[in-house]
C-alpha cells in the first residue's frame, strides 16, 4: 500500500461502487468514498477499515450539483490527500417511455452520468498527472453500444461516457494517465435492476453479480485496457450485433421490449431523487435500471 495515494470512488455506498470499494481495499488501496448524504457510506468505511487495514475517507455529496463536485475536489485537495485512481461510477439508470419519464429524472440522469463525470475528471486531472502512473475508470454500460427503446436518455449518457473516455485516453497517454471505460451488461445491484433483469431471458442469463464484474474491471484498468467488457455472453452480444442482419436484431429487440413493457406496469419510483419528480398520472417509468 502506498500510504500517500488514494483511489476515489463515486457512488460507493451501494451496488457496483460498494463492490469496487471492497475489492480495492482487498488490494490494499487507500480509499476516498463518495455518495449521497445519509447513506450506508460511513458504516461501509468502518467495515473496510476494520477488515482491510487501509485508510478510508468518506465524503457525502450530491454529485448532481456542480458545486458539490467542486467542494469534493476542494476537500480532498485541502486535506493534502493525493488521488492516483479515479472511479467515476455514480450513475442513475432507467427504463421507460420517454414521454412517461419526469423532467427531473432526465435532468438528474444527465447531471450525474454526464456532467459529474466530466467535472470531476477535469477537477482531478492535474492531481492525477502529478501522481502518474494514474488511472481513470469511467463506468459506461453495454447500452453505450445500442440505440435501445426505453433507454433513450440513459443509453445516450452512457454513449457519451464511452466516447468521452476513448477520446480522453488518447489525449492523456503522453501524461501516463490511463483512461478505461467499463461496459457491463446487467448487474444484480439493487432490487429495481433485479426486477427488470428478470423480465427477459437474455438479461437473465447474461447478468452478473457486481462482485464478479469488479475483478475484471480492476484487472483491465491496471492492464490499461481501453474498453472493458466483463462476461463472455456480453462479448458474444457485441459480436452478434456486428454480424446479424438488421431484421433479426429488430425482431429480437421487439420481443425483449414487449416483455419489459409487460413488467413496466409494476411501476415504482426511484430509490432517491435529489429533485422531486414531476407528478405523473401513470408512472410507468422505471428508474435505476442500468444495463
Ligand atoms: N446495475 C446494472 O445493471 C448496471 C449495468 C451497466 C452499468 N451500470 C452502471 O454502474 C454504475 C453503478 O450502478 P449500480 O447499479 O451499482 O447503482 P446503484 O446500486 O443505484 O448505486 C448507485 C450509487 O451511486 C450513488 N449515487 C446516486 N445518486 C448520487 C448522487 N446524486 N450523488 C452521489 N452519489 C450518488 C448511490 O448512493 P445512494 O446509496 O445514496 O443511493 C449509490 O452509491 C452506474 O453508473 C450504472 O449506470 C449498472
């Protein structure tokens, strides 16, 4: 363990971020964990310190707010902590018709998935360069590759992450800052995601536990891979997408979407929203579904 260097993980209190935090600690990395206020962050930090003997700092911020991203950097910088690994993981997922999604959900999704990732990367860039070799892992999705109905805004935010990461990687190569993008398929991270995954066969068989994805993600990052796609089936999906004729893909997609639509009637609201959602007469939009 390098006593002076830290891995910073956003969205670390739950799901994939939590699994990332535990695996990084197992590999003896000091941690700065970031999540929304009043979450499981502090108990998780205590658990990790106790079991893995690394330094863990927890910082509560709503990263949908620009000023919170700036405060996060200022707090880290003024404490003299040095970051050489940045995991931009926090993200809001959703599945549902565009016309049924609330404005506040889309706003928060774009702010967290796109803006926070961009701002935090920009704010920490100088520090990452100074501490090189450094690593940035941006969490995208398999959805980065496809134009999926019912995942219009989410999929577009993840396509942003994909191209942003690949472009930045080229720029930062000379500075010894490696940028990777992780594109997982479904992960069984929370109950909303599990519900949607269960709705169709392909998701069910290809989805993975976050604990299975994490080693592939960190190994890929340390090996400086540009794009990390965990799981054999997810790789097969991309291969099939490249070779199958368009009419077969459309038929498969329509069939899958029909099943998700049927589940869509079991509507529920997101676990947490930082802005109240616009009331809807038929709340069929299902936030927190990521893949
Ligand atoms: N699950 C999947 O199937 C899947 C598939 C592909 C990609 N992904 C991507 O993987 C990443 C993690 O997803 P997940 O399924 O692990 O999500 P999750 O279980 O909902 O956890 C999200 C994490 O982000 C935090 N967070 C949410 N809003 C925040 C905000 N405004 N400011 C700061 N932190 C915030 C949450 O904190 P709280 O504890 O306060 O909610 C939580 O720690 C996301 O980028 C997602 O798009 C997920």
